[in-house]
């Protein structure tokens, strides 16, 4: 559970691009940050760790795609390997978080905003990262509120 206030960096890993999102310092609202073009796992991990340091992040969340049975498939294994690679470049805690449906939700958001399909290309990744991060923040806020109500 996230008990330390501060910014959280989220990564939506993809084969071509990695979307990044960042929370506000209170860990309430997720915002799109940037998109990194894929280079190599270690170079991507180094850049993510550097971005986390620049943003003064207290935690890094890596999206974990699960299959329809809720199990880790080939894409999920790539996320696990990326998370492990990031850990080599930073002491910031790295956590995997279910990203199921984040890309589809990002596509739906662009459709609802009437963004033409040509302009969506390359821009879904950081929106998907924002959706992943907001899911994480909301889930942890609910736990935090529940724990406070129990006191």
C-alpha cells in the first residue's frame, strides 16, 4: 500500500512506446507526462528511473497486462522484466499494477473527444498510463479511507 505522500510515476509499457503519467504530490490525481520511444529494456528502465528522479517520485507503477483468466501472459512477462530492470537503476519502490482495459479506455476517451484516428496514433500510451495510475490512486485512496474510518 502507498502510505508515503508524494508523486507516483506510472508506466504503460508497449512494444514501440512507453507511456508515462505522474500524480500530483498528494497522490490524488494522475496526469499524462510523456511518451518514450522503445530502445531496449535496460535503456528504457534507465530513462524511467531518471524520469522518476526528476519528478521526485516516491513510487513507480508498471502496468501489468493480464489475460482473460487473470493470469500473466507474454505481455505481462515483459512488464515483469521491465519492472525488474527499473529496480537495477533506482531505489524507488517499483510495483506492478493491473492495466487491463487501459488502452481500450484511452481509445474510448479519444473517440468521445472526437479526436481523429490519425491524431490518436502515438498519443494513447501516456493516456493509458494516466488511466493505470488513476486506477492505482483510487484503489489506494479507498483503502486509506476505509482504514481511517475504522479507527
